[in-house]
C-alpha cells in the first residue's frame, strides 16, 4: 500500500513540476563578447533551468565565453574577436580623450569620426565572417539539420541577424545597441525634436541650439548607416538573400526586441508593440562577501566605502589620471575598493584596496557602500539604480557619456571628464557625492521606481522568449510601416497629390475669374 502511495505522489509531483509546453525547445544563440555576454549568460541560465537545449556560436579566441559549459553546447566560428583584441579599445579611448580636448564644435565631429572608423572596420570583419559561414555548405547543413526553434542574438553584432534570417528562424533580440546607435532608432519612431540621438549627449528638454545639434547627429548617423555600414553587407546579401534585402530589413523582421532599458533611466519616447523592456534584469539582491572583503568593508566604520570599477574592456586609464584618482582617494575618510589593472599608483593611500576582480553587485548592495565611481556602462548604471548607490562618472567611450547624462539630469550622479582630470576636481566631485544627501535620495527614489513592477525583468524576458517559441513567431506585433517605401511612410505622395489638387483648384479659380472679368470687360466695351 505504501508503495502505491509513493508511486502516486511521484506521479503527482511529475505532473505539477513538469516543464512548460515549450520546454525542450532548441535555441541557437549568437552572443556578443565582453559585458554583453554577462547579460546573455544570465538569460541562458534561466532558459536552461526550464529545460531548453541551447547551442552557442562563439569565437575560438573569445575573451569571456567559455568553450565548455553545463548549460549550453558551443560551436566555434569566425567572429569579430578573431581579428581584434582588447588593446584596440584602449587605443580608441585614447583617441576619444584627445578629441574631447578639442574645442566643443570640433569635438562634436571628431569623436563620432573615431567611432565611425571602428564601425567601418568592424562591419567589414563581420560581413566576411558571415560570408564564411553562409558559403560553407557543410556548416550550414549542420545548422539546418539541428532544426532550431529560435535564434536568440544580441544584434550589436550582425552575425546572428544574418544567420537567423538565412535559416528562416523566429528571432528574439537581447538588445540595447544596434549597428551605430540605440535600438529604438532602428525599430521605433524617433522624433529628433525631443529624442536625443546616440552620442549627442543631450537630454529630452532641448532648446533651438540643442535641436540643431541633435539634427546634425541624426544626419551623421543616417549617412553612417546607409553609406558606410550597409555597403559592407551588399555583396553578401545580394548572393544569399532575395533582391532588395538590406541589413535594416533583416533586423526589423525580428519577432521580439528585449530592450535592456527601463524608463526610470531612459527618457520617455515612442515605442512599438514588439518591444519589451527588461532593463536591469541582471540585478539581484546582494550576497555575502568573501570573509577578507567583508572584513575590509566593516573596517570602514561609519564613513563607509567607495567602490570603483571601469568595466570589462578597459585595462587602465592613462598614468596621470590614475595618479590623480589615487591621490584623491588617499584624502578620504572612507575606505576604497578599486578594480584596477596596470602599474600600482605611487600616490595610493592606505585606505585603498586594489583588486583584479570584484563582486560588483554584492559590493553595491552592501550597507557600507556610499558611492560608486564608474565609467557609465549600462550594466553598472542599472546595478547602481537597483541598489540605490549614487554615481561619480568617468565616461570613456560609446554610450557611457549618454548613460551618465541620464543619471546626472535626474540628480543621481556627477561627471568628471578624464581628458582634464585633476586630484582637486576629482576629490571635490567625490566629496560632493558623499556629503550631499540629495544624490542618495534621488537614486534611491529611482531604485524604488525601478523595483515597483508586476513582474521581474528576467521573468518578462523568459516569458516573451517562450511566447515566440509557442506561437512560432509574433508577426501580429510587427508594424506594417517597415514594408512601405520611404515616400509612402512619410505620406509624401499624398502631400504631393493634395498640393497638386490645390494647385489645380487655384488655377481653375483664377481662370474662371479671368474668364468672367474678360466677358464683363467685353460687354462694357460693346456698350460704350
């Protein structure tokens, strides 16, 4: 009898705990290395826990993506990492710093030009890598025979977009940046009167000069997309896709865009039905620190700790900057935990702990943490918001200037430029962050808003991924506007017709008036 009960209970548990109807689906993943992989891996862990079979395409020279994992099977392919290295980013940062030392008008064009040269080279590499895959019949047959149910990719690099489109897979984007700017500019209407263009360092309250600057950035971005990026793929798309296919049409065909933003952080703007917001999905409650690090935190007493990190790709600031920062830290009553790579600064104080790696989320969530010195990467900004820690920003490259501006506008951050950093300026800004209560109050208000939601960002992301798998796509959420020619999208043909009708009406009215006037004149002349 007891055996029967045990069998019954086992069966009941199986029924109650069995995976959902789309569990066991086969998912092909094309990620982006660096900090983007940190985001993607968290989603993959959740999908694996729900029974999905995951295959990841990675470079054999990948910086962060392991070749072996308990949650996925990997396939090595040629990617961007095969022809670039992390020193490339350090060189780019130096070039950006030099640009920002120029006059503002010159800097406005110099800095985008540095990024454009990087994009031009990068997209050429990506186009070659995509061609290598599509031109390999053995490799493509292997992927086709696998019968994947979904392509999950970060379209900051285009390989997943091209491969998923070629294999005719339903597609979900884990996205913040795409091609040459923020994802909304590719998928949603973006009026430049109040939506700042990526890299413009503007907010949504623009005066006339700001709107002029924003329009110039938009024109530059448009030219960059259509005359620098798109041509890199023209031969590949001509050989493997139907006539008229371009990169933007492939991207806009994605079923769901999981956009890594939250309007607590992002400025309000138009959106689309197939855009789902998962900003801060990587954030979690802090866990206990290692014993030695916890002891260091507790030793700070009532003054607390400052945490500093410049992300995953930056090896070190230039020597003058690190010396200035170290000297400023040395004059604080707070302790400092600094993720640092490079030669130890000579001005380092006894209150500063240098580490090669740190549990950043756990440190930010520690009750002793008073401020976060950061480069302004998206992950770090959301972690600061989640844990309610004010930020002192040292932006270096890419979106970091815009990210920090968003927190600065909301009164939760200050920004110090690396181009002209001194011990005095850095120390004054850091003391302001530590001693002015409004910074902490403002970011804790953002934290409260960010957490006040009916469903966690991670659960939202997984729901929509499985939604697409269950329903074989989400075509009903895609806008028909992307299938229209540009003149129809902006109703220029309708405007021309209306103008022509008005012109005909005016011409006819004038002609009729002239005719009546002429008749009346002739009658008058005959009467005389």
